[in-house]
C-alpha cells in the first residue's frame, strides 16, 4: 500500500504518513489505532516507545 493510499484511508495527508515513518511526527492514539487497523497489524508492531538512557 502506498503512503497516499494509507493516508486517504485514515484521513490524513501523505506528508503526515511520511513524517510518522521518519519519526518526525508522533500520531495521536486515535490515528495510531486507525493506521494499525488499516494495515491489519497489532499497534505494538508499528509503534513502540524507545527508552533513552540517562
């Protein structure tokens, strides 16, 4: 599926999908679930919290 297709299905722009992929934008919880549902994968597969060392 292209970025454009995914964006249309979840109601955002292609640029938003690109920014999420490049870790330049963190989606809302609602958008994250929409993306996971659209791609038919578990949300944890797509989005994980990386812990930083202090």
